C-alpha cells in the first residue's frame, strides 16, 4: 500500500494594524478559525480532527521584509504559527499556510 497525501486545510491569514492588531482569513479551507495568542503567535483551529503525527504543515510569510516563520501541530485540531522579524523577535506578519495529511 502506498502513502497518499491529502490537502486538509489552506488559508491566507492577513495581519494588520499596530494597536490593536487584527487578524482575518482572506481565504480558508479546512480551518475553523484563527486567534492571535501573542505578538507573532497564532492558533489555527482545524475544522476536523486529524492525527497530528501525520500532518505536514507548510507556512510562508507574505511579507517582503526579512524574518522567519514556523508552524507545528500542537494537538489533533490545533496548529500554532510563530512569526519573527529579522532580529528573531516575535513580530506580527501575514502568512500563507497549508496542511496536508499523510494517509496509509
């Protein structure tokens, strides 16, 4: 039996403003919502539960300024994204995210 990869969620999360910072889905598929949990930190809730060990998460900053971004599954329904500026300080920035599930 071969592995199959299936797209389970995709979104563009837009971040705007300095104070207050607002977040919004420009488009979404498979995510229930997004919540800003701290500067540069976001929790995205998946619509359905998936085995976190079988998720492949890809996230890309949508900013031209330098910095980094990372993502990880923190439970079977939640993905955490952290964005940083060029000095590795947590900083709010927009991003794109896709989540794939690897099926046996």
